[in-house]
């Protein structure tokens, strides 16, 4: 009993969730202020009703044609004013009109459906980009892409089958039931209703069971897809460690789980199909036997027998797909529920309702008692206060985990400070719009990630709409123009996934060109050369120094030799500032900075 109650509770929850999802889709089909969408929906429904009315009337023409061909059927043909041939032609025209109106319905509605899909996909894509860094580092890209893909497909399926299969099917069954009741008697209607009721009950019960198996299959599919994408994104790492076999085994285990779930899905489908066939065939035979007995008694004509058969076939054909349609609708609701759950994820960092654009007059960056921790139980920054004057270059150094990169993430507002404030020219970054904040800060990260597109596209990404001359000027300033010109396709050369076709130094120069094109007043260099070899690092340092001229520069450094000429060096340790000053002064103090400098110098000599 407890298991039954739990199952019923789960079904109830699923039904509530299903209706909730449907309610969220409705506004996309009936949007405020867009009359053309509403007119198309109404027209599609009208055309649908016409097609069903014609479909229900078609077997009557078939009956009349059969009776007209029977020796005693001449009178029936005369009543309608058509002979057997005319009735047959009318029957054919009715069938053609049924199909024609169905296709017209699709033509009318398809623009509405595609608009809804596009709007939903764009809304989901945009929302994912609004979500915080914290959310993205805890999710897998492959899983997110599958949620969007399956969710949008679910909407497409729901629009087509819920509106144009389930709804019309119910309407058609009601109309046929009325015809059977008035043209024959209540027993025909009773058999049909009983058959449909048993069929629907059996289909829904078995399909609910199959949905659980299908969900497991989807979970395994998502897991396999995540493993595949993760492995391919880390192609180099896989090669470095000779882990091809290991990755293949991981993927195969995931696919084996998917295989087992898929096999059970197919077995359950076979059971569903056979059970449906037993019920449908039983109802069809019962009605046909009743009609045959009526013909033998002389109560019915041969045409009536044929008409009953035509109606039963008309009922059974769409019912044969009911299990599939219901299962897919249930699955579509689950997939759409996942997508709407994603849309419901709140953005951790949001603009205030009264947020104003950031106005940079000089580029002064101020940290006032900033405290922050990715986890509340583990603080990273503990009351940092720091002033970076306009046009000044300040380097932040420290051991790993001291909080250097965290300051950069807070400046770009990937996260909000836990306490204190971070100001730019006196404006709290929490009070300005994120778009304007991001527009005023240029970042050159440790590892520049490029889009799998052309060199031209990747540089132009710094300022979409920049002229060709400006893009080339940025490339020349980053000392990458000559290299690009030497490539077979020049600026149209594709850089590969994450820029893998370029060396580390080449990628970094493209990143510098991209930031130069953006031309921001504040520059953040987040260990911009620590991933490069010494020779390449020295070459790029000159470009970075030139790039910082006239800008406020915050350099987060690992190699201390790269920041020796900074206007000020700030030393972090365990989330607090332990030293600050110029390079020579800090060495003279023989404190923490001097210790780090000496250790790195010894490592370089060794």
C-alpha cells in the first residue's frame, strides 16, 4: 500500500509539473501585442476543425457508394442525387480535402511554432550567459547543451502532437461516438467507449512505467555525452598521459549503461504494442460481429457494415500512436521541465533596478575592506584595502591560494564581495550595470581561449563592428600581423577548437590584439605570461607594457621578474596584504617579497 501511495504521489507530482510546463509554453503561442500570432493560431484551429468534420463525414459517403452498388441501393443513390460513381468521386474528394486541410493547418501554424522555438532557445541561451561563474564551474557543458537541445525539441513535439494529435484525436472520437449512437444504437457506442477506455488505461499505465526507463536511458545518454565532450576538450591531456584506452573504457561503461536501458525500453515497447493490438482488435471484431448480425437480420445494409468498419479503422489508426505520442509528450514535458528549471535558476550577480552605466574619468580602482570566500566556511580575502591610482601599474603577487586571481574576478564582478566595497572612480561596481563595467575592463588571462573560427573573428571579438584597418592596427601593435600574413589563409585562417592550431605565444598575442581593439581604460593582466616559455614571455612583456601605457593596470603575477618595474607591488598572503611598495624597496626590507624573489631566482639558476 505504501508503494502504491508513493507511485500515486509521484504521478500526481508529474501531472502538476506537466500542467506547470504547459502553462509556461502557452504565452509563446498567445503572446500579448502580437496579433499575427493569435490570428494564425485561430486560423489553424479552424482549419483543423474543418478537416475533422470532413474526416468524420467521409465514411458516410463510402456507405452510400456501397449501398448504391447493391441491388436494393438505387433509392439511396437517388436521394442524394448521385450515382455510385459520383459518390465514389465525392468520397475521394473528401479524403483529399481531409489531407489538404491538415497540411494547410501545418502551413499556417509552422511560423508560430518556429517563432516559439527560436524565442525559447534564445531566452535559454541568453539566460545561461547571465548565470554566475559559480554555477558554470559546477556544471558540465555537455549536460547544459543537452538540456537546451532536448528542451527545444520537447517544445516542438509538444506543439505538434499535443495541439494537432491529442486534441484532434479526442475531438474525432467524440464526433464518431455521436454518429454511432444516432445511426446505430447505444451498444455500438458502449463497445467503442469500453474499448477506448481500456486502451487508454492500458497505454497510460504501461507508458508511465516506460517513462521511468526512458528517463534512465536519457540520464545515461547525458552521462556518455558529457564524458565524450570532456575527453575531447582535453584532447592534449589525454595524449600526454596515454589515456586513450582509459577514456574509451569510461565512455564504453557509460554507453553500456545506456545500452541496457535502451534494451529494456525496446522490450517494454514490444509489450505495449502487443497489448494495444489485443484491445483494439477485440473492440474491432466485437463491433464488426454486431454489424454483421444486423445485416443478417435485415436491420442494416452492407453499406452500414462497411461504414462501421471504416469508423473503427478511423478510430484505431490514431489510437495505435497514442502510446508513442503520450510517452513522447511525457518525455517532452520532462525535458522542457529541465529547460524551464534552468531558466528558473537565479543569476547570482544581477544589476540593481536603479543601476546606472559606469563612467570612467580616470580609472582609479579602490578596494575598501574587501572580504570574500567562494565558500562561507573558507574565506579567501580578509578585509583587503587597496588604492590603484589612474594610469598606475600595480602588481599583485603571492603564493598560490593567497587570493590574487580572486581580486580580478571581483573587479570584473564574476562574484560580489562578501563585505566591504570595490569602487571604480568612486562608483561601487554593484551599483553600475554589468555591461558597462565589462566594457571598461580589458582582461588578458593566463591562457587565452579562442573561438573555433578565423583569426580575424577572434581579434574582432574585442570590438564587434571595428573596421578592417582597426583590426590590422591592433594585430600590428600586438606584433602578430606578420605571422598572420604568413599563414596560408591569412586573417581567414581557422584557429581550431580553443585555438589549438596556434602556439601559446601566438594565442596570447591574438588575445592582446583583441584587448587592444577593445581599448579599455582599465587593464587586468591575470598571470598573462606564466604559461609561456621564458623567451616568448620576454617578447610578449614588451607588448603588454606598451599596451598598459595611459591605462590603469592591475597585474596578477606569478613570475616576479615580469613585474619588477611596476609602480607598486602588493604582496598577499592568506588573504591579507603583508607588504607593498616598489621592487627595490621590498627587496631591501628582506620580507615576504624578498623571500619569494630569492626562491624564484634560485629555481631559475638551478
